């Protein structure tokens, strides 16, 4: 049980820090943690307070925005993916995040509330999707390596 708590604290601290340090837009470990925690904990619900808590910390620092509910909702949906392969979950999480958050941008009316506007909104967001996908897969890989090493060596916070 202590090991699980240490893993949760590790991911929350990492996420909170990742939201504040300079990074390319959307290249963060948020979605990687959202899909990796359920993978190692065997409990999808644990990922929700960790990811949302870390995002809230970042939003307290950077400021709140009108798309927060959509953004948080997309992350919560990502925690509920059930594929056995964590990298497939990362791909799915990135797609969910892209669809949900950009739909909310379209609903704001900035691109016009037409199908053409919806298309324009998604096309304009492709560079952000690229960063989201690359960041999610990169950090998923980092977490996977750390997790595999932790399982093999006697670390104070070894894998559960």
C-alpha cells in the first residue's frame, strides 16, 4: 500500500511541476500519467484526482480559462481507457483530448458555428495534436522504462 501511495505522489508532483516549467505547447506528461497510473495500479479511478489535481495546480499558477471543464473532462475520459497496451491508451488519450478540447474551442464561436468552422478549428489544432501525441508517447515511454527498472531493482519506491 505504501508503494502505491509513493507512486501516486511521484506522478502528482511530476505533473504539477510539468505544468509550470517551460515546454512546447501540449508536450506534457499529463495524458501519459492519465493512462499509466491505471496500468500500474489496476485502478482507473486513482488517476482522476492525480491528473486533475496536478492540472489544477498548474491552472492556479497560469490562470483559469473558459475551456477548463472540457480540458479536465477529456483527461478524465483518458483515464478510463481499457486497452492492455499503455501505448495504445496513450494514442487513444491524445485523440480524445484533441477531439474534446477542440470541439469546445469550436463551440466558443471563434471559427463560426458551421461545419466549415468545425473543420477549420480541427485543422488549425493539428500542430497541437502533434505535440500532444509526441509528448504523451514520449512520457509513456519514460514511465514504462522507469517502471520496468523499478520492478527489477530494489528501489525504496519500487513498482507495485
